[in-house]
C-alpha cells in the first residue's frame, strides 16, 4: 500500500473511530462487568454477599458507573451533547459513591496494608487513581478530548476485580482437565495482557484520530504498570 493510500485509509477511519470507540469500549467493560458478577445477579443470588449491605451498595454503585459511562458515550456518539452535559454533574455522584464504598469495603475487610494480597494492594492504589482521574476529567469537561480520555482511563483503573472474576467465568471453563497449578500460572499473564489491552486500544484510537499517543493514555498505562509492581516490593 502506498503512503497516499495509507493516509486516505486513515482519513476514512478517523471519524468512525472518533465517534464509536468510546461507546464500544464502554459497552465492552459493561458486558465484562455483568459477566463477572453474573453469579450475584443470576446464578447464585442466595450467596452471603448478596445480603451484605456494604457489598450490595458497593456493587450497585460500580454497576451504575459502567451503565452511566456507556450511556454518556452513546449520547455523544448520537450528537446529543447537551443532554450529556446536563447528566454529567448528577452522574458524578455515582463516581463519589464508587470511591467511598470501595474505601469502606477495604477498611472493613482488610486491617492494614500487610493483610492485603498482591491484587488487593494494587487495587487499593488504583482506587485513588480512579477518583483522581475522574475528578480531572470532570474539571476538563470543556475540553472534550481530555475529558473523555481521563474518564475512560480512570475506569480502566477499576477493572481489576472485574477481570479477576472474568478469568473464572470465561477462561477456567476452557481449561477443564488442566492441573490447578497450571491454571493458576495462567492468571497473571491473562490479567496483565487483558488489562493492558484496554490501554493499547486507546493508544490505537489516538494514533488513528490524532496521529500520536495522548500523554493521558501513556501516563495512565505507565501508572497501571507501576501500581501493579509496587505490591511486589512492599
């Protein structure tokens, strides 16, 4: 393919990518969330966590955030920016609920840093990262490109529990008959690969739409990697 042909192809893809990338990725995260917690919602509604108020309220806030994110992205894709902006401030309260309930769950279930396993330590670091990114995104609401990236990157930071549960729902059934140590050994690379794939998709979007990787995308991916490695040293 000639340089001119590649440029023409990129020019054709850019408007489509700009319009639909955020609704599609938000929808994928919503679907993964529903799959991850399908036992709480459908297959095992009698489990203890479903009668634990703190877990129920926390789950409702997190689920509502994913729904709100997808809805807001679809409104922009449809061109209904005015409604998107009107819904922004009240929907920000959902993000506050996510942060407060997650902090409370950490405080009640784990007493001190040393009581946390590696995954929980990373998630504890990423909770304030989610809150900070969403706050920056709200402040940048008059700059749409920065706003949407910051909100999305913040949501990427909260995917840890979802992806961990999706491993059990989607991957483990495909490994029936495998020794348990081999299945366990597959979890870390799966976890890292899928999580970083979300940042890779955003980088691809950036390259198509603005022809460079946004600093928000790059710093977000870097911080995810650092936050994941810090628990190995502490």
